[in-house]
C-alpha cells in the first residue's frame, strides 16, 4: 500500500496541475469580468487566511487589516511605478527621494509591501497585544484609521487624497493565485508545526498556556506580524489589480468584508477561509443585479443602490444565527476524509 504522505503529495501536485490548467484555460477563454472575479477570489483568500491566523487560530480580535493592506498597496505601487510617471502623478508635492527614482520588479515590490506591513504590525503589536478581547479590536481599528489619516496628509509620499493612479496592472491570474498558494503553504505549514499547536493553545486558554511555560506574548506577536505580512501582500496585489489606490479605499468596511469571509467560512479553519472567499466573492458579484432596474412584464422595479449589501448582510445574519460556526467550523480539508467519503458511497 502506498505511503500516506506520498499519496497526499501526489494528489496535491495533481490538484496544482488541475488548477494550473484551469487558470491557463480561463486566461484564454474567459472575458475580463470573470477573470477579475477569479483574481478577487485569490486576493480575498489571501486576506481571509491571514486574518484567520490572527483571529481564528490565535484568538486575537483584530480590526486593523485595512491599515496593513494600505501599507502594502502604497509600498508596492511606489516601487513599480516608472520614475517619469511618478513625476506626472505627484502634482500636490514632489515625491521624496529615493522613492522618486527607485523602481523594482513586481515580485520584489509585493514582497517589500508585505515586509513593510509586517514592520508596522510588529511596531503596533508590542504595545497593543498586551490588551485583549474588545480592547485589542478597538486599538487595532484605531491604528487602521491613523494609517489612513496619515496617508491622506503625507502628500510627498502618498500624493494625499488624490491617491496613486495608473499603477501597472501586473497582478494577473498567475501572480494572484501564485501568491495565494504561497500564503496557503506557509500558513498551513505553521499550523501543522508545534508553533501552530501553541497558537491554538493560546486561543483556547491563554492562562493555562502561560502556566504550561508557553511565552504567550511572543507567540501572539509573531502570529500578528505574519498575518500583517500577508495582509500587506494582499493589499499590494489589490492595488496592482485595480490600478488605482487612495486613502478612502482603506476604511473599516474593507476590514469588515474580510472579517465577513472569515466568520462565514469558519473561525479556525483555513479551508473555511478559502471556501468563504469563493462563495462570498461570487455572491457579492452576483447580487449586483438587484441594484439595477428590473422589468417583469409590465412591472418596473427601479434599482436600489446598496441593496446587495443589505441582502448580503441579512444572509450573514442568518448564518450567524443558525450556523454560528460557519460553513466549515474548525474542520479542515483532508484526503483521508475525501477518500473515506467516496469509499462509504461505493460500499
């Protein structure tokens, strides 16, 4: 009988091959709108997995994801824009040196965006993570708002309220899904290690974990910093995908959307975050039709702006009321479960 690890490795590579074939087919056959949805699914999955690491696996209620996304998006944009284009965009105040002359490849720029977000996360984590529960949520939300206000006023770095336009659209299917796979591999590897066991212990009972000799503060800081890194990566990819960023994009609503995906998928489940990203992203796009005028024979129903968010919020409310654990709860995808399911059906 084939070794279990070898079997799982072969099946994982087979899935990667299928995903690669699908992306290759989609890139050549789907229209721009559907490709945009696929890109959003990958980016939302990166953001959801990173927030789930902080909230679902470590038990830290953080509302600062939008701030880390902003840091990653602006860092990446400033590094991939050509110097001549920067000179044309910055009309309020000239861009400071050396940002005005530096240019980097896209991979380096995204990585730098993640690193800058991780640095901000580390600086914030040291004082903030001594708080807990709702206090941590309020403090992290305050941090995100501070970042947004600073970016609005730092005209010589961020171009102020005008934002940055004409960002090179490097974030295609391959880049977005490639970074998603990197995020998935890193987070799953961490959670399967002793480090991940410590995070779950801290989530379940921090006092008992401390009594067992776990340095809870250090583990929480590391988890928060890693989550901030991948939030910065997601922000960098988002900025390149939509080609324009400004401080008004990175409000609490952005963090709420990511939190919605995590809760709907299941706190403490990476599989749930991925599944939630697919379902929520597609549902949000599909519900756009309710905001457009609809003709049913002689009956004319005018479009109501914002109605899709009302319907979506009601759907989320129903999920919380009747399935509080989300779609997956704390369960994860495994080949043993899949093979066992089909074996039972065959038997």
